[in-house]
């Protein structure tokens, strides 16, 4: 999951124009200024970047960078996605 944390950090930093040094695995999305609309924006960015479908129900799990990485890892592991690089 470490690789996914790094990737989620990049997506969060790029999407919300945040300093990557602030986007650490234990950083809550709320601390980073990401509200419920921002979580939807993040979900969409991850779906586009990874060509993956993440159910809207998973937004409840988007509490911090590490939990977002966990959701992404699960989506990739279930074969619902192929990474785009």
C-alpha cells in the first residue's frame, strides 16, 4: 500500500494544489481543507487516473490519505481497474 499512498499523495497534491510535504498518510482530508465535495472530486480524479470504478459508498472511508490509498488498493486488487501511466 506504500506505493498507493505515494500515488494518492500526488493525486491529492495535484488536484487540490497542495504542498506534497503536507499530504502525509496520516493527514486527515479535513485538515487538508478537503470537504465532502472535495472528496467527490478526489474520487473522480482517482477514477480517471487509474481507470477504475470506485463506488460512491466508499466515500465514507475517505477520512485520511492512508484510507484513500486502502480504498484504491482494494479497487485495483479486485480487477476492476487497469492502471494508466
